[in-house]
């Protein structure tokens, strides 16, 4: 599909994933972005809903549907409905899958004192494991997977808005995020770059407490010849890749920059990339730091 076609096509976001992983926050966030939202729509009705969207002549341009296992008897129809819609309508469809670790989900159920929909009379963990098994295939087909294990509601809302605000102007959203390898690789990243080969400010006493957003740490990371050589090559690659992603109709690109703890080197490099990539008529660039404040205390 060409960019011209893509720019005039309505968008439908299917919000799904593990119970307790944040679907309510996700749909509220998309509602704030002007999406028409429907909670717990039976999947068998998706094609009919798609028909109504196309008949609206552009009046309904952005739709978010929450589909989950509360409608157990209808859920298996999701794959069939999405396939039918793809073959019969021009609506651009994305599947947003929200996930979290078993331990975090159990804790959330304990705090809310709610029962898991798949284990109303049993242990929450039993329902979580069954649900994860049932959703495994859907997760692999998702266009966006967000792990909310360490995200507070405000942070999740910020992430959702960052992912989908590009639809306001049909621009490619470029998200640069720093992270620490010791905390795991971001599961939603399209590109991962490892900067652990650069000299580490952690071993400089007066720099250790600060992050790569502080000028002293930033200048320390940037002063090395290997840093400059790496950035030259990396920017050259990104300037090549980003237009090709956009030409293929990709709506966002997530670039992960990782160092050991996600505090110094990866933060400084991400800040630099955000400034150098900048914003243009065709791209919106955002920078975030997943792990920079983990050990500030």
C-alpha cells in the first residue's frame, strides 16, 4: 500500500493481552487521542463494525476495540474476523498486546481483590497460566507488545500516547529509548544497539551518581574517538533505514540503545540521536530512558 493510500485509510487498534496488564489504561489513553473506543466487543462483530467505519466516509477515522477473554465463547473468532476484514476492507489494523510477568499479575489481583476470569473459584496463578497459553498465538501476531511489569499507570499512558500519537498527522514515529541490559532487552524494539564497548562513566567517582542527561556525563561519553566513529556509522545507517521503513508503510520505529545499567552511556547516546535525527515533515522523534532512574537513590 502506498503512502497516499495509507494516509487516507481508517485505523483500527485491537487492544488485547493478559487480564490485569493494563488494557483499561490503554483504551483510556487512546480515547484521549480521539479514538472511538469500544470495550469487550465480541470478535464476531468486528467485520460489521468495519463496514460501519467504511460507510462513515472518514467520519470515524480512528477506532480502538478491547478484545479479551471475558467473552470466552467469542474469542476464537478473532483470527477469522481479522482475516475477513483484511480481505474485504481497506482499514489499517494494529494489534496492541499488553503483557506482564506472572508474579506482577498475581500481585495486581491480590491488590484489587478481583478474581481471574478463567479461575473464578481457583488460584489467580492457575487462570493466568491458562490465559497465557490461550493467548500465545495472538501475541506472536501482534504489531505492538508492551510489557507493563515495571510500568506505573502514568508511564503506560505515556507509552501508549507515544506509540499512537503519530496517527494525528500520519507521520512516522521514531522512538529512541535507552535501557540497561541487566534489566532485559525492550521486547517492543525494532532495532537494538549495544554501546557497552564505550568507556564507562560508572568507574569515574564524581560521574557515577549522575545520568547521561547530565552535561558532565554526556561530555565524557562523547569525547572518545570510538564514540564519534560509532555515531557516524550509526547515523548513516539510520538515515538509510528510516525512509525505507516509512515507504513500507511502517507507522513507528523503536530504536533501543543499551548499556550495562541503562544510566550513563545509553542515555547519552540516545540524547544525541534524538537531537541529530530531529523532527521533520515526515517523522516525529521522541527520546525516553527506561532504566536511568532505577538506582538514583
